[in-house]
């Protein structure tokens, strides 16, 4: 009978653990982490309390603004405030809202307002010309959105008048109907008619609210024209009709062009020129038809985008969109007294042009005031004075609320009317504050509420005094007081809106700490079965590296620079190893290669993670764009780096796969099924790059899935070969990597083969430098973890929602299906940084044993493999624990939703995915 592996004398009496004893800790740790993430998320990512209350026309009788002692004869002789169906008089008959998704501010404003002219500027001259030639009826605004800047959050905020909540990001691919009060609902309830065309998100958010709707699928970012052409088909015919009060046209081409090509690209310029032509036609139709005399045209973005076309975060590029408003009928020249004159410059023709600023938070209540419908109950914005003044109807004498019988100037009458609107606006917000505070668990800070109450009372006192002596009152002071109240509450809401349940957050953090203790306990217990001691120096160095990275999460600057930090720490290990080799008189080429390739990875991180990086060296060559250090100026270099080099690296990967499969003593399954499937997938990838036919990637996905299924069947049928445990483990690992790699490569695009080649060489260097005198080499496992982080950032990802490469989800498909696209997006996001590194971990154990040709025995190899899995999971757990600690400390930080919360979401998903992969690997490899 064959003898079992001999253990050290000190541990002979200890029974050797079996398979289930080795992998049981993996599942326990997964349970710990699931419970921790659930509890912490429940306490941290709470949405604000959405009140079910809705505003009604009859509510105005409860307002202190509605009682007027006297009405000017110009207004009404009946003694009642003349209003029509709402809280304020409608000052427009119709509103045309043209939403250009991801409309940057510099798409609309003249290039003279910026330091440097860019190719995408001045492509909407119709808006600039109107703002310049008709300054009393047209205005360009810089519109500030609140993060997160995903379309769902922005549309919800634009219609409800509330602040977006982070948790709703998860619904961005399947928008639920909005139940909160909103101006779309108010329009329908008060018999007003709304027509919508374009982005189908609107009909998901507002089912059965539109008189007519023409929705088009919105999630295929590769499709630049379907939605826009559909809008064009219905827009002009609808303008000729008078059976609507609000028309919404939502264009998506600009957003999709940004996602796929970036801002500085010919497709973006073409889409902007198309939008300009459409807007020119819209303006011409409005001018030519009599029923549009009191129509207002609003052209706006729901959010902006970075130079590489992403959005979702809170950077200035993402939140600074634009809004343009125009009325065919001119307001009186005194309207300029209302406008902000602080941001003025010359336009392209040398004429003076001024641009204003508006908070998107103010849009819902402003549009409600313009249309004369009750303000949404949860709206906390302020009726924007400049946008309100652009409507000639707000200057119409029959619409003025005047308490003075003497003649008053147009500006004085307008200010009295606007003060009345702000009074109602403030009363509604105060009513909302009171109900929210009484029904919500935590409400708002007492000190802040007390201050707001004082401001509101002061404003109401001024309003009441202005009615008692209307001819001598200073209405501007009343306006300032109401504005102060509304702005103060908006500031308070932004700083303290989300309700954090510290009990659940504390429990979640505590369980994470317990999981780390369990990790350490499992590692120490496992060490008793091993024959070799622990490299204490290596453990100390690894611990220092992990802690440096983890502690850096307490700073928002280091979170933004996480890829650079990981690369720096990885390079530090290379320098230490190289110095150690030279000090011992040995020159190890793998240390030098590792150090050099770190520089290459750093360059990839700089181009991949930077939000200012428009393109990537491996994007499709375009002679008009600058690629790869400006080499695209020379056609040869541009074509080489974008078209030829990906094929070269793909051939190298195919050669390595072929060499492994056919030049070693592998089974027929590996030689023919796995190798042929992998090589065929590589060939299909090359064909797809040339043809871009959607059918080709589907074959790649199918081959990859088939190989995964066959691998598990093969593993069940073929046990570990006795005496060749290391080689068997290498084979099982490599065939698993071969099954995954084609799908990940095709999703990564033409950068994929280069990244894969770099990762193979760096992985080989880590394995070569592994300390083989100890049962577990903590430094090598730490390097493996740091490398996975570097690969995440090198491939153009980062821990914000604008770091998701949505285009990858549609490789091989045009239509959107949430489950399928979610899987592809997840593989693209986590494939190269989580799936491949975790599944490749056995190579750290098996290859050194295989190279040494020593029979270590199945028990020893799998004891070491368990240690490696536990240590890798421990490193990930420590980093995630500090992320949780960071967001707990920074929960009131200005960038909590723009930076810290997305980092938390990405890290906990990565942690749980790592746990699941380790559990799966345990079942597959052991």
C-alpha cells in the first residue's frame, strides 16, 4: 500500500484535513461577508423617505400667500385672485422641451467663453444666434446637476424637483415607475396634455401619463441614430398640431456618440450638427405658427459627460450641462434687470452675450409655475427668476398680482408677481419639511430646522407687510428673503438628506472585522499541518503593503489614484526583490523584466484611468485624432498601434496556447477540445475586429460557455493523478483560463491581447520570484492581488459608474435584454481583475512544484493552495473593510455619493465575487 505523505514530527499526531475540511472556511467566510454587506448596505445606502402626498389645486387656500386684501383693477374686478387651474397663473400656453442627452455646457456656449477652442464647440449656432440676437427672449444657462449623473436620477430629479438618491443607480437599467408627486402627474391630473417621443425611459417612469408617446429603446449605445431618427419623424408633425400643452423630445445620439467615440470625434461633431439642423427646423415652425405665440422652447441636457463620454459621477465635466430657453414673443427690455450680468463675453461675431446659471433642482418647480399647475409636493427647488422672466406672459399686466392702485413700473409689477410665486414656492417647501420631519425616522437636524423656520417667518412677515403697504414696500427684499429660505433648505438637504442607520452600519463593519479574525484563525490553524515555517519577514512586508493601500482609502485623493497607488506598491516589491538579488550576487532576469513591465502598466493606468483620456492606443485609427503619444499624426504609427499590434499580441497568445496544448503530455481532451476551441475563438476575435459582424462574438461566447461546462464534466470524470498532483493542478487551471480568456478578450476590445500578454509575463515573474523555502509566500500573493488591481485600471475601468464600459455589453448584440447585457458588462468589468486572477491562483502553488520535479504529494499541495486562497481573500477583505470604514467616516462628505459610495459598491461586489470564485475554485480544483 502506498504510504501517505510524511508530516513533521510536531504535527504527526494531528489528523490531515480532507477536501471538505479545507474548503469549508471559504463558504463560512462568504456567509460572513454576505451578512456584513447586507447589514451595512441597509444602513448606508438608504433612500430618502419618499412621501406619498400629492399637491392639489385646493391646497392653495391653506397658504398664507392666497389671502389678498385688494387686487388691482388691471388684474381682476371680482375680488379674487385670477388664476386658472393651479397655484399660479400660467404664463405660457405650451412648452417644447428638447432634451439632448449628455449635453455638455461647452456644446452650447460660444467658444469665446473658454480658454481654448475645441473641435466640438460652436456646433449649435442656432442657439448662440438666438441668444445673441434676441437677448430679451432667449438665454443660455449653465445648468448644474446633482450627482449621481445617470439618466434615471436626472429625469427623476427634473420631474419631481427632489434630490437624486444613490440607491436608484441600481435601477438605471430597469426604471421603475415614479410614485412621488411630479409635474408630469400634475399635468395629467389637471387636464393638461403631454406628448413624449424618444428615450423609452420616460414611459417606464410615467406609465399612462402621456396623451401620445413614441418611445424607442435607449440602451444600445452603439446605435447613434434609431432614437434620434424616431424623434425627428414625429417632432415636426407634432409641432403643427395644437392638441398638446407640453412636448418632450429626448435625443440620445450625442450620449451614445460620447460613450463609443468620445467627445473629440467626428461622430460627435456629426450628431451635434444634426441636432442643430433639427433645432433650426423647430424654431422655424414655432415662429411660423400662430398657436405658438406663447410657446416656450427649452433645450437642455439631463447631465453632461467627460471627454471620453462617461457620466455618473460628480465631477464638473459630468454635472455642468446646459439649458437654453427661448420664446418667440419678446419680453420688455426691462427684463435685462432680472438677468445675471456677471458672466458676459463676446460671441463669435463680437457682440456681447451673457450666460446665466441655473440649478437643475429648480427646473420642476419653475416649469410648474410657467404652466400654472400645482407644484410637486416633494419639490425643494426655487422658481428660477431668469427662466420665469423669459416668458412674456409673466410681464403681461393681466397676470400681475398688484396691491397698489397707483401706477407701477413693469419691473415693480413683475417683482410683485414673482414675490407671490416665491411665497407659494416657499410655503410648499415648508409644508414638505414639516411633513417629512414628522414622518421620517431621523428627519433634519434640529439646529438647521430652527434656522430655516426663522428665515421663513422673516420672509412671511415681509410678505404680509408688503400687502399692507404695497406702494411703499421693497419687493426685492421679500424676494431675497424667500430665496434665502429656499437656498438654505436646498443646502441643508444636500448635506443631510440620506438617513444613515448607524446601528446597521456598525453591525456590518463589526462582522467584517470578525471575518478578518476568522481568516487569520483559519490560516494559523492550517499552518499546523504544513511542513515548513512561515516567512515572517515576508509576512511583515506583505502586511505593510496591504495596510498602506487600505489606509489610503481614507483620503478621496488616494481613492481617485488607487490604480497608481497599487502600481507604486507593486513596483516597490520589484525594487526590493531586485536589490535583494543584487546584494546576494545573483542577477535574476525575471526581477528586471517585472520592474520594466511595471512601467508599461503604469503608462496603461495613466491612459486608462484618466477621465481626460479621450481614447486608448488600441482604438480604431482615425487620422483626425491623436493616438498614443501623438503618433497618430504619422499614419504608420497610428495604424500599427490601433490595428496591427492587437493582431500580433493575439497571435502570441494563440502560439502560447498551442505550445502548451500540443507540446506537453496532455490528455486528448486538452490537446483537441480545449486547444481547438481556444484557437478557434482567437480566430473569431480577429474576424470580428475586421468585419464587426454581430454573429461572430456570439460564437465566441458559445465556445467559452461550452468549454466551461466541459471542464467541470472533465474534472468530475478525471481525478487528480497520483504522483503528478502539481501537473494535474496546472492542467486544470490552464484549461479553465482558456475557457474564460476569449470572452474576456473580445469584451476588452483591441487592448485585450496586449493586457493579457502583459499579465501573463508579470504572472510568470511573480511565480519565478516565489520563495520556495516556505509553505506560503505572502509577498507573491500580495503581488498577485496588486497586479489584479492594476489590470482593472489599465483596461479603462475605475470605481465609479462612469467607469463602466457600457459599449462592451452590446458586443455581438444590438437589442437590449437586461439579464444578458448585465452578464456581459459584469464580465468586462471584473473579468481581468477578479475572475482570471482568482482562478489562476493555483499556478502560484503548482508551477513551482511542477518545475522542481519533486513529488510533494496531494496533501501538501492542497494545504498550500488553501493557504493561498485564504491569504488572497484576507487581502481583499482587509481592503474592503477599510473601504467600509472610510464611507462610515466620510458619510457626510461632499463627495459621498459621487466618489465614496461608488467605491463601496465596487469593492463589496468585488469582495463577494472573489469569495464566490474561491468557493467555486475549491469545488473544481480539489
